[in-house]
C-alpha cells in the first residue's frame, strides 16, 4: 500500500481532483474471464452518489463510469469479460459549478487537510477540496464492484450503526432495512429518529459523526498472512484511509480490552458441513491475521463533516490569523456515504488476499486433514 | 506492507519462531552515518522482555541482540555508525524449555491462531506459538530503536491507559510514572489499583485486555501522503499488526463519531515560532493523512491473553471435538508488553514517511509562504 | 516493478489496448511545483508517433495527450504546475480502422505474443495486438516527458546505431543528425544507406532488427542502490520491458567479456571542478549498481517486426496446424520508433532513483570529503 | 525489486558484508510443506564456493549454511519441511584473515564500486569489498536452492560459453562436461584450452571476462506478465544485478538485431502431447514477456575481475591523485563462479512468477481450448 495505489495482486491506483477534468482508477491484476460491464459497477456508484436525499450534499454528479480498457467480448458466450490486463475506469466531473473560491483558496479550514496539503506540497487545487475531496472515493467504489466478483460466494454489506451519540439497537438489525432509508441504517426505528435528528443538524449548518459496520460473509478460511500482511492490518489501513475516518475495529474491537480471557475466547465445535464452527465471533473472523471462515466484521468511526456554518478561528497561508465558515453544498453527516465506500475497501482487501493466498498455497486447501 | 516486511524506504523484514534457533530482522534503507551499537537497541528490548515482574510471563529470555551487518567504524570519530546497507539483527532463542507439547500440537486453542495457521499452511511449529508467538515482536522493538534515530527531534512514548474495564484518570497523567510501575501506567494511583487487580486475575489463571496510547512528538508537518499512503493508514496497519490488537484509533478516534462539527474542528492560531498552532488536537496530529506538526496520538486495544486455565471447548486438527486449557508461563495481561511494541511500530512508520517525504519533496519545506 | 506499474517513488502505471477506447497512464510521486502542460509532453509523442515517414506504420494516430489530474495554476506565476498528486494522462484511440480480424483472431502469429497471451489469460483483445501492441509505449513516452523534468541538469538522448547487420561509424556520430533523418541515426552517411536498404525490405514485406543506444548526461553520482535496487538492474528491466527487445547492455556490455582487467579499468583523475573524472567509460556510468557521475550509456537490441508478408507455419487456438502472413500497416523496422521509448524508460528509471537517493540520503552529498 | 529485496510473492532479502560477522538472507513467501534441510542448499553453495581450483580466489570459506527459521518436522512423514513462514539463512564469515587495508581504505580501485559507495554513503566497510563483495552472492545461491523446489518439473542449468575472446563450439555442447572441469564449460575441448589460457592470465596477475548461459527447462507456458512485470524484464534485472555483469540477452539476444523477420519467427506445430511446439527458439522461451513453454534461455556478460596486479591511476577519498594495484587472493575470471549465481537468480525469478501466475489465474490452465 503506497501513495495512490493499494493492494498487491489486486491493485488499485486512483487519480483525480474534485473539480478537475475527471477522476478514475486503474485496476490491475484482476483475473481474466470475469463478466464485466459498466452496468456491474454503476449501481454501487449510484448508492454512493451525492444528492439522493436532503441528507447528502446537493452537488449533482451523474457519476457515470466508463471502462477504457481491460475488457473484451468472449466470442464463445457473447459476454463482455475481463482480459486480465489493466482495467481503467473514468468518471467525468460534470457539476463543476463556477464558484467563488476567494475565501478558501488562502484560508485553512479547520478539520480539513488544507494546511497539511499546502505545507507538504506548496501548491494545491483548492476547488472543492481537490485531491482531498471525498469525491475520490467514487473510484474506490468502482474498483470494489470488480473486487466483489473475484472471491466466489463472498458478499460484503455495510450499515450505519451510530450517528452522533445515538447507536442502533442490534436486536432490531435487519439488512433489508438498510436499502429502505437514506442512512443505510439496519434499525428501522432508529432510522426514523435519525431523520428528525439530522434535519435539525443540517438546518443549523452543523454536522455530526457516525460509526459504520461492514460484514463480509463467505470469506474462505486461510486468507491473510502473519505479521505484516495480516488481513486485519490491511483492512485497518484500507478503512483508516477513507476520508474522515479516525478509528477502526475488528470483531469486538475496543470492547475486547474489557473482556476476560474466558469471555473473549470463541469456542469451536464441528459443523454439520465437516468444518469447524465458532460459537461466537469476538475475533471478527480473523485470528493471527488470518481469516477463520466466520464473517469478517469491521467497524470504523467517521468524524463530523468539517465544513460547517459556524465561524472557526484559523490562519491563512501567509501566516495571518483569520476565521472561516463554510457555505454551500455539504453533507451534514459524511458518514452516511461512507457505507458503500467501506464495503468497497473491504471487498478490495479480501480480493487481494484471496489472490495472494492462491499464489502461495495453490487451490488445494490444507484443511481438513485426514483423521489419523 | 506485505507478508513479513513493512515500510517502503525504511523497510523491516522479520523472521523466526518462538522456539526455533533464533528470531531476527533485516532493516533496509536506513540512512548512513547514524551512530549505532547494540547498546542503542538493548534498553528497548529490556523494556519488552518477559519475566521482569510477576505480571509478565516467567519465560527467561535474555533477548540479547546482535548486529550482523550494516555498521562500520567511522574512522574520523571512532564511532560505530550505520553504512546505509542492510542491518541484520539476531536474537537467539535461549529458554527453549523442553516441554510436553502433546496437548496443543493437535488441538486448536480458542483465541489463538492455531486453527487459522493450520488451515492455511497445513503445517505449523506449535512450540510456544511458533511464528504467531508474541516473541516475534522483540524484533520490531529492535527495529524501532533504529527508527527513533532517523527523524531529528522526534520522541515516541507509550503508556497503558486502560486495563480490563478500568481506565486511568487523564488529569493524573505523568510520563515519569510510566517507568516506575510494571504496567507502563502514567497514573500512579491507578497503577497501584492494577497491582491488586491483576494479581487476582493472574492467580485465577484468567486474563484481561488493555488499551495502549502512543504519542509521537516532534513529528514534522507534511509527513504522509493522500489517499492510500496516509500516515494514519500506515499507522493503523502497523498497530493492528501487533499480536492481539483488535482496534486502532487516531486522535479522538471513536469518540469523534459523537462530536459535532464545531466540537471536532481544531482551531488554528499562529504560534510564537511563526508556525501554526492548533488549539486542540482531536485530529491526533494528522489531517487528510498528512501530519500537522502537532503530536501524533494513537491508541490501540489489546484483547485478553487467550491462554487461560479454564477449559474451553474446541476441535482438533482431525475434526474431533475436545476441550483445552493452557498451563504454563503466560502474561495475565499481554497488553502491558504491547507498550514498547506500539512505540516501535509508530517510530518505524514515521521514520519511513520521513524518508518518503524527503524523497518526493527534498529538504526545503514548502511552508511558510512569503506573505503577499 | 510489478505487472503494469514500474518505479518506486516515481511510479508509472499504464493501461489500454491498441484498439480500445483509449490508452493512458497514471504518474504517481512526481514532486510538486514543476511546470507542466500538454505542450511539454506532446513533442515526445510526436517523435514516437507512427506515420511520419514511409518507414513506419501508416496508421494515422494523432496521439494527442490530455492531462486529467495532478496539475494546477500556481497563482504566483500564472503557470500550470504539478501538485504532487497523481497525474493521469489519456490518449484516445482514433484510428480504429474497421478491419477484418477473422484471420488473426484464432491464429497465433509467430514472433508475436498471441499464443502466450491466450495460453495465460484464455481471452485476448486481438485487434491490432491489443495490450501487446507497441501502442502502449506511447504512454511511457508521455511519462518520460515528466521524468525528464525531475533531475536537474539531466539530458537523455537516444540513437539508432545498427539496422540489420549494418552498424554506424562511431567516428561520424553527430547528435544533430539524429533529428534530421527518419531513423534517428547519428551517422548521416549510414542514414542514407539505411534509406535504400529499408525501402527494399519494406517493399518485400519483410522486416529487420536494430540496436539502439541511450545516453543520459548530467546524472549525479550516487544514484542506485547495491544488490537488487541497482541502477543498471532497474535500467535492464525497463529496457527489456520494451516490446521486441531481446538484449540490454550497459557501457561496454558484452564486449567487456573479451577485455582484460587492464583494458576494462576506467582510470580516475581529478577534474578541474574538483570532482573525479574517469579517463574512459567502459562502466557506462555505473559501478556496483551506483552512478559514477559519468554519462550513463545503455544499448538494447530490437528484434525484427514479427508481422511479415511471407507465410509462416503456425497453429490456431483450437490446436489445428495452419499458416499465416500479415498484411496491412506495419513498421519494417520497429526498432526506429524504439528510440524515443528507450529515452523515456531511461529518464523514468533515473528520476525514480533520484528521488529514492534523496529519500535515504537527504540533499547533502556525502562527497567530497574534507582532505585530512 | 527494491534495495536489498527482490521478488514479489517469492521474496528474497539479503544482508551482510564480506568481512562482517555473517551474511544471510530471508526468503519470504515460500509455499509450505516443501521438504527442506541444509543438505538441500549446501551443494549449490559448494559449487559457488571459492578456493576449489587454482582458478578461483584462495580465500578459504566453508560457506556452511544454517536455517534459522521457517521449517518444522512434518510428523506424518518425519521429514523437515517449510512452514510457509520466513526462512532465514545465515552463513558465518570465517576466513576474515587479518589483513592490512591501509592501501585500499582511502583509495578508489578502478572498476570497483569504491568511489560510488563512498560518494553515496560517505562511509563504507572497505574490508574485502564490504557489501559490494561477490561474497553476498552466496546468499542468492542459497535462496535459489529453495526456489528450485517450487516449480514442479523445472530444471535450471548454467554454463560458461565464452572466456575472454574465446567462445565455445556449440556443436560440442555436453551438459555432463559442465561438472567435469573447473570452468563450468560444456565444451570439453575448449575447457582444456581455457586451462592454459587462464593459467597464463592468473600468473600475470591479470584477469578476463566471460559470458554465461542459463537454460531453464520445464517452465510452464503463461508465466510472466505484460508490460512491466515481464518475465524477461525481471530476468534482466536479476542477472544485471549480479556483480560485474554488463549485459543480458534472452534467446537470440543482440543477434536478433541482424535477423530478418522471416529468420526470427519461431514457427509453430502441434506436438505429440497436444501442446504447441516451436520449431526454433530465437525467442528464448519468452514472447510478449510471457513464457512459451520452450526452454527459457538467458545469457549474461561478466566483465574481467577489477582487482589486478598492474598499477592503475586513481584518486583517493580526499581528492588526491594516486595509483593502486591489487595484491592478494582474487579470481582471474570472476565469471566462472557466476554460473551457479546466474542459475540461482533465474530459479528465483521463475519461482516468483510461478506463484504470481497461480495467484491471478488459479491452477486451471486457460489452454488448450476445446476445438470448436
């Protein structure tokens, strides 16, 4: 994972600024002969796309993805499939609303990366956040749509489980609800509360954070690698690399610190399918950096949107003290749109480890062993 | 970060099993002409070393490090310095107490990586945990001692801030206390409580988790890279890659989810030294993946030691249901010894980013700009 | 160097097939604040572009490059400069002449990668060679134009020094001639001979190989790294990675095998500028994988174009024996257009090592030492 | 390939200086359950070991390899096997003959990397060449012994085919002869000539270069990757990375430049085993960067040993002009011992690509296709 690329065998390199010509990515290492058209990718982009409810920024971007390379028609089936060569995806920037940037081009917005980018590079595209804009995450979502097709039988789903101080009730978790409310919230009752709660925040020009949970099911046992290529290590990097994320957990996460060893141990029995089954999943599907075959469960915390109406004290790039407030189109809870992004990152990391595992080990599983 | 190597320009590759001949690492990319002898490394190893109080495993390992390569005497000064070539460090395994492994060689201990290693590799060195043993972390601590010498003016310190359900009182934080109690706890009062608390746990053959905080001061502004080479992304991977870690936070971490945008924004003023100073540090010293010049603050959660006396249900490698309990030398709170390990990982990641930053940007800082 | 990416700190990832929508690349790690517009890149593409004389394929591609990201207007100067974020470059495929591919879609052309691609991937875009087409090299040339701007004072120039069995006369070497004939040949007299020679080959539908020499001047001493990050090792990979290249040499190259130690040793004296100067350059500017400060000299051999009119025996993808001959637009000597490509690869490799050197060593050169 | 590491899935990291404590390497990514003891590695080290005839340096190094990690006894078979974790190999430096280095510690020997190392690092272990010593190659040979066990059915053999100006007669090529003379020469008659020839050079304190050919048989079709992960690109880097190598060829190599397209095309017929067979192998077993299933054939040129008795002009590290001649133990033709090193590098590169291929493609070959 380096710079603007992540992954080893399934590698994603992204480019683009919020208000430049286009954003996009190159997906390298994808196995060949996987059916792939724009229609496989677009639904995930639509899920992330802004402007779909009053709770996300009103910027109007169609986010239409184009595949530039790496696919061809399989004449045996007539289907468009991957060829194993790099898949370039491009999304044009359409809604580059001509806007007055005079306020933010020299002032560093607190909570944003304005100061750090400027201090690092000495130059930055300040329009709409430039490279630091959450707009870049659309390209990850597109890559994730391809990643989902690589691990047979894997599904990756995400949900918003906390907004501000308000968590959901896990007993009411219903995956179907996630698609039914604008918060990707699996608890219908709490989703109703969030509607009024976030409306109030939005109207006040304030913002709030969130916690997102991603669950990957159908992950084979044995993915990951000990020590520095740990599956959880790579997941942590991938999720922490999403804009505004400040914390990542696997399984029980921080709660595990308060457990006793007895509570924490996920006991094991044999399942009817001849595979071990864990009686609990505090490990979040990963032990020693390697997948257990149980669902992989991650959570990440998203800080509140830094663009708010209330003026905040800051300095400008020439060292003068000043203050700034942000007007215009913004998400009151940027965590909402982080759900499809988190799903995409998890799918990409697991796909990469699936190929790495196959490389080192081949396709014959080591387990189960013949009974002595 | 891949497999058994981490870092890009400052690269660490480790090897070794708990009860093999030796463990060690190769540190590649270290700048030349940095004074380095075993005496620079040994104190950090001694800090991590087991058997120093009744609260850590009684295994007796001298953990004596040897430098095999990459250093030479600078004849101008008579000092031994790095040469810029790979530095190999080896620590012999001494206390390979002959033990009966018949119980654990076939049974999968819940909470340990026995099952996942076996399912992945089909073979494993089960003696003392083999490659999954926390013993491997000694090599990281050794590498971290070198990393500390790379970033001028940087200090990296860690502390245990929670054990089981019991957190410390931040108002009583005193870095000097960390060296005075066997828990690396900065709160002297709580350290006293931990003594009785952990004694009880130890005597019952149980275990408990912990939360560790690492603070790096003197980190220059501008380290890190946007998107996938984020400083916080690499820190998250490095810390999640420590044995038994289940969660990682930067700055406010999960608490940020409950903040409003107004609370979260770290306001900025000009310091007397002509550099921006942040009035708070919810960001933990990182914005947009790039260091702000404020202290970099990370926390990670360590699950309770999985080796406990209470029998737990499990299966063996041939698919038979059984149960297991762990006798022998173990840490009742493996989180304690994670303090020097966390420091080492943070030092390595920041050293790597320091070199990467210098590579792309050169040594002339972009900031401050001449006032217009 | 992996898959479709090369370089460590200056990284280039390319994508695209000959007859797909577009080809392009993402250049990551470029230092910020370097002046860059399409006009800096286009002249190099024009040099490589086909159809400029009767000696290169008559495919008509404007090869117009577009910068999609990674640049911004520096308001202090009004100039467009790099921002340090990824620079995406795209070149649309325009001349996708509708052609009958029925002959080549199933038959493997000898000398081409048809069989190996099919055997590896099981699917391939056979139109115009797909991903194996030399068209991909346009993107490297574009990346090379950026690389040239990174190392202060460096120039990289190339020339064709052999066509078929016919070498040039080194005594007549004139860099100015390279721009004056369609062969990039520095020997005006031999260039005249090549005209008739290649015309004959072209008319017979045959083809011929070539040897290209690339010279990089102004390369600072100290670039490269011992053992596996050797400057010559990376140059060898980069040049061998150009389509149809079968051999690479540094300095004296294969001739060095016939030298005695006395002949081979490049003796050293002190230059007037206080730096060592070598009395010969058999080393080609590299000793122990590290640049000496002398010109870096590389040569590579390009095999003859595999597309020829004479029928050759082959098999088809279903295992039937058959034969094939290639009609249509092709270069009689593909080596000619390899000159700008070789320059680009050398520029990219040296730029990468320049940044890597600066990362590990900083900007203060180790040498010269104070005289004792 | 970076710094002191090469390979992607089969990764080798080496360390050590000629006269330090030890040299060694860490082999990461090796598949588990491959039988491995020191006895599998030692014969290759013995082949490379100096002092075995009067034609190689008389330094007396037992070159005894020790495995520190990554192996375990498979209790089902009683055999020691790899575990899939990093395999650390160490070779102690024994013959560190106390010697007077006062002459070479400040003077730069022409043809050696003394100046470039000093200019880069500002410090170097000058004893016996330090890190630039060919001694480091022992670790590659050790790694290569492991690599050979990864690709089923592959054999990698090398031979010296030219010494000074004198090539062998290919018609007399006999692999068995390679083991029978001290030059690894497959032409018994020429080997006899080399004996007198090299004796003369040795007695005069001079040296001479060589050309080595490596042939890998049993390489499956489909290894390699287009563009920058080409099998030939990685082989070129690996072979150019051997000390003193100045040129690398695949298949026909530089001779291909003089071929016509008709001569160069390797025609294809169907073999009796239902696989394509090439009627010639100018391609050296690689087309488009991907293996064809034919033998992979590489050659590399080794310059003459730079340590010679004749004084050569040079400068010292303080900028004074001086001269130097080398006394002591040296190989008159360092190319001889490059044979086992070249074999090892080729084995490592192909093993790496074998795992990479398996990662992206799985184990089911794409070819042959069902006949329509």
